């Protein structure tokens, strides 16, 4: 059986980093972890090829070679998945689909032959058994949750390692919280499930043996869902594994209560983590109560953020405007908080209601659902009818983006962050593409883009004030080039 694993194109978004990737001569941020993991679950005698449409084209040769196509994707890839499915059907391939997009919306994809939904560790084996007999059903789904100790190491050898700027792995699924706008618990439940520490070391070792020395994103929705297990199992194993090795820095997602545990933050830094994404969402206690974000209530958010930064972790922040309790003052208050906190990478989006969430169900009962979500939190769209009024909400949102990602405010925010950030001693080593990317950044940010004198000024300031943070300053400036290009379009 010749199996073609296809990952549809991701549109240009804040998190696509397309403008920044062009600058460093990479094609995509990370290979599709889900498909590479599924590839490792397929029968050993199947021949497998991966086509990531973010880095290459789907050719006629691919289609002629294949017997079946396995397609996965997120909601944001909805529009790019449809023509891919149509091409595969025209070529006579059996189309098999799974992943978050199809788990949420499989009824709308009529051309797909078989859906393998929810968690593949549970639904893929019975599909493969029936498929081998020629008796496969159209839909395989389950309300059970997988034991991640059965999850294999992804098939990294299916990708071209030169075209991606990072790699991703997964330690846990599930989240103990119940934020009503979030689909994580709908997809993966409240119980926090993990792989074993030895499994994670084996996955990292497989990347290390293949020569990877860059960023590795732990794509967990909440890495600190069980702090005791993190403290006693995973982090000590990572610290031990990193002894004598160079390179590899980790990023992940956490909740703000990480700031309460100084020992855990320091352990994460020692284990190689340098960036955490935190869902801050709102500065208004009524809005936090509205969305059941109880872990964020009654906190000094500025001080929380700075404690995490001082522990050696850059804080990326998620913010939402458009809650029922929001007033027009929310836009300036959000901008002021982000500037003061030094959250350089701030993902500000309009409130959206994904299918299956508590928010969707509530607003559907109230007749306030307009459409499906786009799957992109920062494209300036929403599928709900906001209390504030759509025009006022979008106008205020555009102003927030223009303010946050203007070169003046963005570079000011980098300096605010670097005044707090205690950069750890790095084990990274310069490679050829790093040098090329640095000099390209000098050209584009100092002579072509609007950043001009601000970029060399930042580099000189960092060398003088926080020299260990120099690589972080370069990365943030390059990322900011992408954010500015996107915000100029969305904020116009």
C-alpha cells in the first residue's frame, strides 16, 4: 500500500511566521507532528510519503504513486483542505481524514471516504483492521481518551529537515480547567495524560541524532496541568539528558499560576525551556468570570509576568476582546498592559466560539452564532454577535494592532522585557544559516523595513545591558517584522 500523507496549506496568520521565515530562508515553522505520528502507527509494510503543502507542491507524480491519501489539519486549514481532497478523489485515491478539523466538521466533507476521528491511538487500529479486510466503515470515532504510553516516535525521516525553523513534540493531552471558549477539553478531556519521561527522552534523542539543535516546541495545551509529575518526572529527565549536549531550546504553553512556583520555573529553565505561552485573555475580572477563567482571577498580572521573565522564561501572551462585559475602554487597557508587562509577542484576537464549546452552546441558544469560526484567532473576524457591536469591536481591535506592532512600541516592549529577562547560559552554537539569517535581518530591518534605526539600536543596547539575551533580541526583532506586516493588513 502506497500511503500519501498530506498536510494542507496554512493561510498567512500571526503564527504562520511567513514573513519572518522568508527572511531566514525557511519555508515553514515546524513539520506536521500529527501526521508524522500517524505515519509511525501505519503498517510497517506500507510505503509512506509526506507532502506538506506549506513547503512543497502536491504533484501529479505523487498522486500517480499513491493508493490512498491520509489528510489531517486544523480548522484554519479548512479552505485549503477542500481542493486537496478533490484532487485526490479525481486521481482515484481513497481519502482518509482525521485531526481537529475533521473531528469538528466531518459532516461537511462529503468527498472523504473514511474519517478516523478523535485520538488516533484509539480509532486508527480498528480502521486499519477493517481496511485490510475491505470492510472499512466511513466514520471511526471514540469518546475514550488514549494512554499516551502507546504513542510512537514520529517518523522524522519523512521530512526535509532543512526547510523548517523548529520541531515539535507532545508530552501531555488534556487540561484540568474549563474555559468556556476553549475546545481543548472537548477534544482531549479534563484528565491530564502524559507520555513517560523515558519516551520524551527517546523522542528528543531521535531528533538529536538526526542533527537537530534548534527550538523544540512542546505542543501541550497546558504543560503544568500536573505540577508534581512535571517536577518529579519530566524535568529531572530532561536536565539529565541535556548534560554534555549542545543546542535545543524548548517552548510550551502554561497557565499563569506557574508564576506561583519559583522552584518549578527554575527547573523548567534548567531543563531548557526559554519561552512559555500564557492565556491571559482579559484584565477585567467580570470577563474572566464570564468565560470561567478562574485561574486568572484576583491576580497581579504584571507582577506574575515579570516573575516568569526573571526566571529565564519569555512570556508570550494570549488576549481576547469582545466579551459581553467588555466596554470600549478594553482596547486601550489591553494595549497599556501589554506595553507595561513587556509581553513582546502578544496574540490579541476577537472572541470566537468554536463548535462544541460551552460558549458556542450558550450563544447558540441566544441566537448569537453567525457562522463557523475561521480557526484563526487573530484575523479580525468573529463568528458571534458581540454585545459591543461588530463595527465598534473591529474598529477598536484594528487600533490595538496598529499600536502594538508599530516599530516604536514593539521595540520599546522588547527593551522592557529584556530589562527583566535573566537569560540562561546557552548551549547553542552558531551554524551557517544563523549567520546568514542575522545578516539578512540587518539588511531587511535596517534598510528595507520600517524598523530602520530601531533594530541596530536594539542590538547595541542589548550588548551593553543584557549580552546573554542577544540571540533572543535578534529572534524577537525578526518575528516582529512578520507581526508588523500582518497587523498592517488586519489593522487597516
